[in-house]
C-alpha cells in the first residue's frame, strides 16, 4: 500500500480528472490499515481472540480487498 501511495498517488493528484480517484484510494488504504491494526491487536492481546470482532474485521478487510476493487472497475 505504501509503495502505491508514494509512487502513483502523487502523480494522480496532479491530474484534475484523477484527483478524486486518488483521494478515494488513499482513504481505502487508511481504512484497510485500521482494520489490520484491529486484527493485530485482537490476536496479540487476547489468548483467545473474540471470534465476533475478529470475524467481522476479517470480513471487512476481505470486502475492501476483493470485492470493492471489482465494484470500482465496473462503474
């Protein structure tokens, strides 16, 4: 994610027609990082991860990584 943010997004931000897409991508990366941190905290701090919270976070991350990119391609 960081490589994409440093390599591609600055160039996209310079183009008026691509700026909104770049900003959306940056926001999606931010949300993905938050979910990953929650997964890490949940699995590291608890001997038995809380299944409901953990499963919910995994579903959210799966949606953001697998489903959402396909959705934006078809738009």
